[in-house]
C-alpha cells in the first residue's frame, strides 16, 4: 500500500528555524539569497503538505532563475530531512518534550557513574513519604510466581554456551499467531487486534544450536524465521559505550519495528502511541518468558540504529522501536 501512495512532503516534527541578519538558519544549516525571501511563504505552503505532483507546478510561480534556485533549496531541505514524507522515529518525535523539564544538571553529569547511581537511588526513594491513616496497606499473602522473582536484566552472557534450539523456538513462538480454524489470535494484546509490530532476529554465528548466523525476519503467521540478510554485519558499532559488552556477548537480538501502515488508518496518530505501548508489552513478554526458559535478557533503550538500518530494508512508514539482547546467563561464582 505504502509503495503505491504518492509522497506528500511536510515539515519534520518540531523544526526550528530563524531569520537573522538576512540569513535563514534551519537547525545547523544556513541559507542566504532567494531562500530567505521566499521562506515564510514556503513554510506556510508545506505546513499543509505538498505532493510530488504538486511540486512540479509549484516552482513555476517564480521566474525561471529563481525557480531553479528554489527547487534546489527544496531538494536540499528534503536531503537534510527538514521536509519529510514518512513518519518520524520515536527519538525525533519526542525529543522536543524535554524542553518542559528543567535543566538541573551540568552537561556531563550523567557520564559519571557515581552521579548516576545517586540519581537512581534518589528516584527509587521518591515514594518514601509518610502514610496517611486512611491508607490501605497491601500484605504479601500469596508469594508471586518464581519467574517474577527471578527476572533481572542480564548484562553478562556466557559466550561458551549455545542456546538450545528448542528454547529459541519456544521463545519466538510467543511472538507468533495462534490459529484455530478461521480465527487468528496472538499471545499478547494489540489495539484493535491489528498487530502493527514487526520482529527481526539477528543470530550470532555458532550461538544458537542448529541456526545459522544472520538477520532473519519473523513471519508470525507461518511460524517461520525468513532469512533477511544472512551476511548482515551487525556488530557493536551501533551500540553506545555502556551497552557494547552486552551486545557483544549476547547470542541473539530481537529488534522490534512499528509499521504505521497497519493501524494508523484506523487510529490516526494514536496508532503510533499504541505501537509504542505494544512494544513495551512484547519486551515484558520476552523478558519474563526468557527467564522462564532459562535465558537472560537485556532491553537496549537507545542505539545508533541508523548505522545498521540498511540491513532491515524497512518500509516507508516503518520505524525502529527497541531491541532486546538474549543469551545464556554468565554464572559468576
Ligand atoms: C525501555 C528500557 C530501556 C533500557 N535500556 C537499557 C540499556 O540501554 N542498557 C542496559 O544495560 N539496560 C537497559 N534497560 C534495563 C534497565 O536498566 C533495568 O531494567 C533496570 O536497571 C532495573 O533492573 P532489572 O531489570 O535488573 O530489575 C532498559 C530497560 C527498559 C525498560
């Protein structure tokens, strides 16, 4: 469907621009001359969106030399991601929200481990307030299931142990469809039963018994891992410093993407929000089920996905959400 639809260009989410001393500054880029004079009109026009077909005629309102320059300007805006024709990544979508939170910490504060430890400790104590006399105190009468007790994030994996194929199979089956006659259901909930998430699995060579290394795409309907890019060179380059060891030692990784084409027609922008929630549901499902199956797991919040994105060949409106590293836990005596 997305392949057939004509592209419509809009400004990217929370674009920042100024015109000062005759220079147009769009984020870190600077423009002079014709673009400065026409920018306010251009800005207004693209707020409403311009299709590729409309764009052809759009430049002819200017005399030929100006038209050529403005066309080049618009092409530059597209090349730099200021004018876009697809949904934004979650990172881009949410980054401006930070402006409402006070900047209370110096620039490199969170690069110092002690600072982070103290910060985390303080947040964990944020509920420590006096109880009201009318509070209902919850008492542990039934012990929680063992697997809930045991789950923690695993950051050291045993690189000498292979994951059993049956365990690998069982874990991935939890992301697949259950088919009973005509009806299709899943092991997890999804808004409207639309299931807009895609899953990709990168297996390291020799780390899962009976499974060749490489990038696979999960087909939840056929219960199959389809080879996607078996020679994908996914190493730790895309990982931030603190996550490099985790990604280096894990046996396999599951990447979740959200495809806006699947639920946005029904839910509009809210569909994206549901996609994020459903990613969280899947990370929860995988973390607990992995623990149950004897695997360790660690969610990776942020990475430079752009460095490996080409291997995934995502659809136009498909964006990377999160990944989770899995493998046999390293037993430290
Ligand atoms: C959305 C999300 C992102 C996370 N990102 C990372 C990460 O990038 N690196 C990491 O080591 N742990 C990551 N974690 C794991 C948390 O650090 C961990 O859950 C937390 O410290 C509590 O510890 P526990 O899971 O062992 O109970 C992430 C967890 C979540 C839910």
